[in-house]
């Protein structure tokens, strides 16, 4: 029987948000009197909680909260211009819907910011549930995936992600995990963290599901 629920990470998995996040992070840095960060350093932390984008700065907790708030304000403004999807994402999500799967997002973005992003792009017609940090702990905690599975009363769940934290969260929740190599983590790292399959993009994921899941 095909898995009833598919859960997706957002940044680095469905959405190519490197530019928007990097620009917002550096705008916040400059606004607080710091130099812009190296883009490679920022890209390494995309998909983790936002404070990881500023861990190189000597900030107390209040200052960290302030710069993260500023970053999120800049990022929220950029969302209104739309999102850039990785190749094959929308085609796969549409096909998954047509084949009877429930679709959810579990992201380390704050819940309100994630839902705003979804509401401003094509995902609003495809995703039934979006959960993020605030109410839930960040991945690799399994709490978001557990909630999605319980919400849909799913008989089986697959998590898709580009980071080892996504795969680890799936493993701890009892879900299967599929890695997609679109971020900093390699195919081997995703396999080592517990992914059952790893693909270079959603076009290949679509081909696999068409042949091995939906074709049954």
C-alpha cells in the first residue's frame, strides 16, 4: 500500500531560498552594525533555526532575539515577491495529490512565517498542513512529524529533506526518510543519517514514485 502521508522540509527541499535568506540575514547584520557574512557560511546554516545564521557574532540573548526578529522582518517582506521552487517540485506535488497522498510541510521556520510563505505561492493549493517551530521543537526533534502523522491519522509517513536533521527527525518518529541532494549535505551523509533512498532532485523522485509506488 502506498504511504498515506508525505511530509516535506521547506527551505532547501521545496524552495530554493538561499538568495532570500542570505540577503535578509546580511541586511539584519548591517542594520545592527556588523559586516555581511560570507555566503558560503550562511548557506551552510539554511534550514536550521534562524539564530544559527548569527552564531559567529558575540551576542547576548536579547541581542540575538533582536537580530533574528529583524532578519525575519526582512525575509517576510521578500516572501511577497513569490518563491523559487526547485525543478520538478510542483509536478511531483501535483502527482502526489492526484494519487491520493496527504501532503504536509514540517520546517524549522517559525510557524507564522512558514504559513505566510505557503499562502503566497502555489503551495497553498497543494499542501494541507504546514507546521513549524514555536509550537514544536526544531528538527531533528521528531515532534513536527509526529504531529503531522497524528493529524492525518496516517497509516504510514515519508519525510523528504535535504539535511541530515530532516532524516534524523524521520527516523526518530518512525517515518521513512528520503533525502534530496540540493543543499550542503552529500548523498553519503544523507544515507548515513538513515535515509532509505537519496535522489539528486524531485524529477528523479517523481520517476521513482511513478514506477515503484503509483505504478503498482
